[in-house]
C-alpha cells in the first residue's frame, strides 16, 4: 500500500521484484523473480482525482509462490512500519477474504470483554483467538465457543 499510481510502469511484476530486492536485502535467499507470481492493482478501476488533483494510490495485490516467502515478507515488514524502496514509501498488509475479515471482526469484539474478566486475549492470523485465563491457554477458531468460554469466566 502507498505505492504511487504508475510507479510500476508497464511491468508491475518486475517493479515488485526490484522493490523486494531493495526493501528486503536480508531476504536474499529468496529468488524473487520466481517467487513473485502475479501483481495487480486493486480495485481495477482508477479512482477519481481529489480536489487537490492527486489520485490516491490503489493497493497492489501480490501473489507469491511459497507461503514461507510470504511469511518472511510479513515478518520483516511489520504493519506498523513504513518501508522505503525505489523512491516509494509503502506498507505491507495481509490480504484476507471477506469471511476471514468478518471472523476477525467478531473475535475482535470479544477481546475487551475477555480482558475485563481478567483474561488476556490476542487475535492471531488469520482468524484465531488466543485466550489466557486462569493459568490456561486456549485457542478458538469459533466465536461461539470463545463466547461460551468467556461466559463461564
């Protein structure tokens, strides 16, 4: 996210390969030419210009061959940290399907009530709730089971 419109030119895949090589030099064990399978902007239509005359850049979706390569990029580009390469400031964010986003949102609604009951709750990727309460650690993939557990505390 944050890469200006048109910065990739006519070869978005080549642009991302070069960007990864520059932005993540400590991940040189990956052959980015092979790992980067597909790159495109989303949404597909270009947004209208703002009153200032600039276009807010669309997100670039990047498909990598190996899950391990994806995890390595996520580990080195934490969501709260801006990266700079090829003259672009950008962020790396995971892309989740609609059902995963909804599930994460429902789990997120349980975190504060769990913490108020003297438990610790963490949202894990992609959609798993980790709860530490009464000296035990439990993982939930179902918000119904997590809510039942919370009600018993």
